[in-house]
C-alpha cells in the first residue's frame, strides 16, 4: 500500500473526524477558560422603573411613604428563557417588627433561580410615616 493510498483511503471519514476533533477542541477550550463549564449564554436585561413594595405586619396601620418608590434593576437571564418578564422580579423593604424608621432600609430582591442580579440602584430606601 503506497503513501497515496494511505492518504486517500477513507478520505471522507478522515475529514469528518478532523472537523469533529476541531469542534471538541473548541468546546474543551471554552470550558477550561470559563468559571462554570455548564454556563449557558446569558443576556442582561434592564428594568428602569420597577415598583418597590414594603413588607410589614398586618397590624401596622400607619400610613407610610417610601423614598424612592421605584428602583432600577439589571439582571442576567439565560438567553433561552423567553418567558421571563418584569413581574417575575420582586423588590421589597422588610419593615416587619420594626419601629425605628430613622435609618435607611436595604432593598431586597427575589428572583427566579436561573436569574442573577447584576445591579440595583439605589440599594437602600427610606420610609417616612405620614401623619
């Protein structure tokens, strides 16, 4: 068997296996260079005026005003998640069992498990009791 036969025998299989090896090499390189090898493509979404709610005791009947009443939120969502909407985000201030309103309250965010919080502005809000 000559050298020419070694090269051209099963040439289609050799070309296919070469391209498969290149694809596998790129996948392995991406997973080695990434912190999370199973990470899917993520897309950042920004919501400029998301409503802020207050969680408080049912017995607390005081009228209050939250400043600011809206927050800017940026989240990272998997690109394949087409059903994610702004209503899936819950932002709130925990005012339950709290009489001291002279301090800023940290804004808390509840998101679905596959969504990551990138930023929230502002990070704190104030509560004012209206008499």
